[in-house]
C-alpha cells in the first residue's frame, strides 16, 4: 500500500478549498413560497407568504381578506332579532355559540335576564356547538400529517351532535335559535336522553382519537417541540382559548367570567398544558371535548323547570347605550361591542373574533421552522376563515 505524501495532502486540501469557493459562488438567494389563497392546506381562503432559506422559513406572513363579508356593517341594517342569522355564519362550525354574546349584550342594554331554564339550555347548546366544532379539528389535525382515518371518525361521530342541535333548534348548521330574553322553544320530548347517548359516543370518539394519534410515533414526532409558543408571548399577541391554555395559561371565560350562562352551576375542569407546542394544542382540545360532554350531562341532570322566555316587547327596541360582552367560544374569546341609539337595530357593532387574534402570532411562531411544519402549526392554531374575514 503506497503512503500518502505531504504534497498529495496539500493538493487534496487545496482542492477542497477550491470546491468550497465554488460552492460559495453558486449560493442562491432565498425563495418566496406562496401557499394559498386557493389551497386546501391553508384551511380556507387564506394566503401564507413564506420566505425560505433552503427548507427553513425565514419569515412568514398571513394575507387575509379574500372572503371578507362585512358583518359589522351588515348588522347596521338589520333588526336585533335578524342579527342572529348573520352572526351564525362567522364561525360556521360553532354557530350557536356566536349568537350568545350578541344576545347577552342586547339583554344587558335592555336590563332584562333570561329565565334560569333558558340560561341552562343556552349553556347546553353552547357546549354542543363546542363539541361539533372541536371534533372536526381533532380529525383534521391528523389529516395534516397524513392520517386519514381520524377525520372519517370525526365526521361520523360529529353527526350525532348535529342531530341533537337540529332536533331542538331546527337548524343543523345555523340554528338562529337564541332570542333576546330567552329561547325560541323549549326542549322536545326525549331530547335529554338522546343527548346523553350522543355524549357517550363523543367520549368513545375521544378515546379512539387518543389511540390513533396520541400514541402514534409519526404524529408525536411532527407535533412535539414544533411551533412552541411561550405563555407570555401568546398573551402579548392576544391568543385566547385552547391556544393560550396549551401554553400553560390557566384562563377560561366560562369559569372566570360566566356572564348570563350556567357554567358556574356545575363542577368542571379547565385543562392546560405546559409545553405550548402543536401537540399541546391538540391535547388540550381533546381533553376539553371530553369535559364539554361531561358539562352537558351535568347541566341536563340539574335542568331547572320553568319558562324559556322572559316578557319582552313584540317589537324590540333596545335603549340607547353601549355594551360589551365576551364569551369562551370554541375558538377562543368572542366578543361584541354593541352601540345602540334606541332604534330597532344596532347603530354600530364591533366584533372581536378569536381566530383573527390567534393567527396574529404566525409571523413569530413560524420563524426558523421547516416547510413541512408550517401546515402542522397552522392546523394546531385552528382557525375558521369566516372568523377572520368577518
């Protein structure tokens, strides 16, 4: 075997140095990647503009407004009872929950209160809307990482919840059931037993999802340690709902601000997670779905008797004034600032939707992640486009 001489070593080192110089010379500039607005992986008509250095994200900006529908202006030419038809469609997956804070704001201005039975039924329907909304997230979270089975389970079992919403409100997607002073109707015969059976199916669904996803090596590898949001950073960006609770912040308006509803009448738990990553956001929502099913059962067990509608004028005229009410909607804090001049409809309405705030953190959380993680993080933040482009 021939020994390597010093001259050969020097020649090899010189060759490597020459290769390095060539590599530096042919370095290319970063690439701008457009995701959306017409792309299924962006969860609707949202455009994500990502600037890349190789496969790593240097900056990432959300571009909104592609389906803006002007709810805040449309309500100005509607009567108060007609507004519920509009706001149903903001977060279309949890539509009944959108009605409640607006109705509560109008009731606050009119200084009236719904009867106890109406408050309890409102809370039950609110939690059913939460379950109908979040079950779809749980299934869709798997799809983003290539797991198709969970979303089929989600659509299958979500139908049982929608059946119960439709049975009492007449509307499957857009109930338009809440009224100033109470509810349109009482519960139909047999509804309580059917709803409890549906809650058992929801718990079974959560168990199946936990088996399919939580213990899946690919799912955990793609979500643990990815898209970490510290609690203080999340609060500074206005995050709410499960997104901020998954960063260890113990804040839930159902417990901390139970305005006009019956959450404080039963015992339940606020779930948090310390990690603040994509897995934590999925995990918190999974536990909250189970908790919502338990809340529904407990409320139905203690449902008070009595009317579901207070005495209100046939023609609603809300006294002049201003009112702000927010609730813990499926996606986070949903609030309405209602300004009345004493007319049949509101003079101005400002809507604070959770999705708009929740995606504000995208430029911060996407910095430095890899391209495949962009979709995973977007899915974990969970937003509805109607809740952004309102």
